[in-house]
């Protein structure tokens, strides 16, 4: 009998960001990759359109985490956007999916990443939730490594 392979849960993951020591994240959205089809036909061909791949587009990474006294993520945003040093602020990011025992089972590597949007937490004196910071990060390439 073949071994059954159950899908992995999405609740166990780790983020690795060059030079950032943020401890934990609540949510990490792995972006999509897409390529538009370009229609093409030469004059001497049959009246059927050929389709060839166009530019590859990589969606943005979205991160959410509970606010602490660490300012590493905000400092990265400040360097890239507020200080206008986004070329110097580019980092590589990896999102690792873990199995039930904490072993790595999948890895997505992103290159030339920099933050494009930062959202501070909302506050409410009558609420009891954890304050959540959010960041959107652009990238120039993704490779699934497992």
C-alpha cells in the first residue's frame, strides 16, 4: 500500500530577511507569478494567431506581525522610502513552510526585495486584540526551492 501524503498546514512558517531580526510574523502572503500572452502573427502565416510569453510579473509579498519594541521592519521601510535609498535597501527574503515537527518542507526565495507600503496598527481603547503592523514588499523574482 502506498504511503499517504497529507498536505501541509499553512500555520507553521519562518521568514528569513537579510539583516532583519524580526522574531515572528502572523501572516506572510506568498505572491503570484504571471505572464501575459502576446498574440503574434507574421503576414505569410495562416490566419491563426500564435501566442508567445510576455514579461513575467511578480506580485508583492504581504506581511503582518504583532507590534513589539523592535523597529527593524519600520527602519527598513524608512531607509527604502523615506530616505530614498531603495537600491541600498534591497534584501533577499525566504519564506519557509514547516512540517509538524518543525522541519523545512518548502521554501520560496525572493530576490531584490524592498518595502513599498507600511501600515501602523489601529488603536481602540475598547478592543482587546493584538496590535498588528503590516508591510507590502516588492520583489524581482521568486524561486520555489522544494
